[in-house]
């Protein structure tokens, strides 16, 4: 007996039934496409960090979450890294780029329930901050999973900024 004989729509013809065809008029296929589109849109913003393992549909792009603030005197960078400790993180400044990188290793074992998990992941974020930074005065602190880096600007950078006037659009 041939395996194709067991599939109902292949007996006597080599064509799948209507609900398997790529036909726009099929209500089932339309429903499936619409559900896939809605789910893709709903979960697009949820990104799991690599330290929680790579799951289908998730990536570590954009992790850790970074908040930048700039004043006339300095650039402040805050990075949220829950579950990490100071020893897990490295901060570098090289050619105008602030690099935040690290890795997390976690082993959980519960012999009573015969359960174990092993998480491992690396991350790296590069933030262009420019070359006008006083490198010897950079400060970094890490507390409760939040890294804060303060990059003071040089005197040249403080005076270099030029305000640009915004003109109102002319009416035609």
C-alpha cells in the first residue's frame, strides 16, 4: 500500500482539498492569515534578552533597554539590566562609542523535583556619544540592576553647539 493512498485527497487525484489551497477566497485561509498578522503585530515589541535563551520569535536586539539624556554639560546613559550584578557588566569608551557588554550565567537545580535549568547569554550595546568627551572624568555606577554612566563634555563641545532658528512656514 502506498502512503499517498492513506491521504483522502490524493486518492485518484493529486490535488489538495480547497481548504489547503492558497486561494484568497478560502475563509479558513483568510482567517489564519489575519490571526498570524494580528499575533505578529501584538508580540513585535516583546523582546527577551539573550540571557533568557533564544526562543522562536525573540531576539536580544535592543537589550538592555537604554535611556539617553543630554545637557549642555554632559551625556547620561542609563541601562536596565535586571538580574545582573556589577561583575557581569563591562563599560568601554572607544573612538566616540560607548560600549556596554556583559554576560549572564545561571544554573538552577532542584534535585527534589528532578529539575534543572541553565541560562547563558551575552549582550553588547554600542552608543555613539562623539569624541568631545572628557574621558578622565567619566563616572559609572551600578545599583539594583541599573547601570548609570555620566560622560562630561569637553569645553569645546559645550561652546560648539549652535542654536538654529525655526522659521514658520509661509502661506501660499
